[in-house]
C-alpha cells in the first residue's frame, strides 16, 4: 500500500479529506460523511505506517533529536482514538435525527 501512497502531500490530502467530511456533516449527508471518514481513516493509517516504518527509524538515528520518538507514535495513537470517538458519535447522531446539528458541532470540534 505504501507504493501507491504519495507521501509528498500526505498532510494536505488528509486535511482535504477531513474538510470534505466536515462539509458533508454540516450538510447532514451522513452516509457520505461516513464513507469519507472511512477513507480518511485509511489514508491516516497508511500515512502513520509510512512514518513509523520509514521516517521514524531515520529520525531515531539523529543524535540531537528535538523530540522523543514516543511523541510521534503517541500522537498517532491519540489521533486514531479521536477518530474512533468521532465515528462513534456520528453513528449516534444518525440515530437521533432531531438533534443532529448539535451532534455535528460536537464532532467537528
């Protein structure tokens, strides 16, 4: 999978996917938002794997590292946890249609 993942603009691609999902949420397009969220998760996991398999081992060789490696891997875990919580909240929002706008605000925040 790494071969097809163009990592040069990975953060830009992730940002565009997140923005697209947020726009779909604001429009109340939950099935499309969920599909976009699934794609976002896949892209994020692929990018994290690239960083952890290729970038961080190179960074570990640097004698004067600015931050510990655990900072990066910890942030990866934190992002995945936040994404899981947002996905769960999205399912709850879909089930409670009358209050969906407030739920969307919670997910976007």
